[in-house]
């Protein structure tokens, strides 16, 4: 997560975030801090566990296809740093969508460790390659690598907007978790921390504008979760840069309400935690019911009037009662509590 001397010098022109102007000595300090932070964090070399596949298969019906859900973005979207597939954001979101919609969910994760916004086009190409199975719902988490590599933030936001626009044109609902607050990264010290926070917030604002203009929905991850990540070290993994399993669960909790709302727009027949299924029609018979012998009626004791409920006219047909199927809870879904994007 280094900053070159040339780019650090350019930071002297940036105002806000607690800085007005960086002096020559401050620039040298920023460069030194960037090198130390890079050394402390290390390189992201491990391969995140894969969780692609069908969730909630027991809810599948012969006439109903699963909800096709795609995850795109960087190492945060991929789940870098966790050990188990079920701890990745894609798995947590897919399981939660099963519980909220009562439908099976088919997950495809195209997120890549180290990806920047200008690489989203390749990921969109992948998810749109199969025209018979285009995604209906997509979650994108991107932005941290644009900051750490000092990519032009206007260009990064524009690339994200283009990716959202392509997905929307394919009929896909899109929810974007904008850039996290990199000012919460503990190996990063002031004044570099102040700059990282300023750049993160500026990129997140431009991302939100681009996503909205393209027809998607944005969730301000940095604004929502920055204070919590800053105060809870356990939300970070061993490298103190990527989230821990608990940190990813917190990020998922922030994204889920908006993502579930988008899913409900695709499946209006569902409600929170319930899937309503029309019960089969009971065939009507034209033959009259068999007469009951009077001797059988005389053997029945008279009913207590206080125990007899009001009854409708027997001639009024009774509508079939719908069956209500509770959607299952996703096993192992942790309690919401954090987030970060890398």
C-alpha cells in the first residue's frame, strides 16, 4: 500500500481531512510511512476459498429457477483472509438471500484479489458471457486498491459506473458497497492516515454518484462502518488490513438490507422470512353428499352453545388457504458486526 515520492508530492495539493498543505518534510514522512505500512501489511498472496454454487437447494421447485446472484470486486468481495468458504461475503450474502426470499440462490463470484475499478469490465464480461444464465442480482465491493495505488479517483468512479450500467442493461439489479475508510487501517500512521481517509471519502462520494446515475444502488461502507472498524481491532485479520471473518460479517450486514430490497423487486411474491405458495385447488364434486342416517345424528350429544363459533353461510364457497413456508435460517451466519474493502 505504498505511495511513490511523486504521488506523495502531489498530495501536497490536497486539502481537507485535517491537512491543508504538506511541507517537504511532511512529504518525506508520508513516503516513509507508506513503506512501513507496506512492510507491515505484506502482500496478498493467499487464494480466498471459493463458495460458488447453489444455496438453498431444498427449496427448489421444478418450475422455478434459482435466483442468479453474482459478486464482483476486489479482495474484500472475494473474502481474502478467511479460511472457510462459508465465511466469505459471497457465501454469507447468498445464504441470507435464501432466508429472506425463500428461494434457492445460485452464486457466482468473479471478484479478484488486487482488482481496481478499471478491471471490473473483465469481471462483467465473465458474468455476462452465458446469455442463458445472466445474473439477476449483483453485489460489487471495490475502491480500496484504487486508493492504495493512487489511481485517479474520477476515472475509478467512471469505470465503476460503466460496469453498473452494463449489468443494468442486462436486466440485473446492482448494489455497490463503496470504498471503505482506509483511515481505520492501524499500520497506517498520520499524516498518511489522514490522507487515506480523505481520499477514501472522496472516492466513495464519486462512486455513489456514478452508481446512482447508472441505475444501481450504493451503500456507504466507509461512513457506516468506519467508526466501528476504528474501535474494534478484532474486525481486522492478521495483516490488520483485510477484514477478519467477523469483519466480513459486519460488511455483509451493512449491504444486506439494500441487497434484499433489490431481491424483493425481482421476487414480489416473497416477504421477510416467508415464502407464500398457493395451495393446490381442491377439485369440486358435482355429486351431492351422502345422507346421514337420523339414528346416527341422535347419538351425537348436543353441543354447548358457548363452544360453537359463528359459522358462515354453508352455501358460501371457502377460498383455498395458502400454505406458508418459513424460509430456513442460513446455518453458521454470524452476528452482523463489521466491514472493510481491499
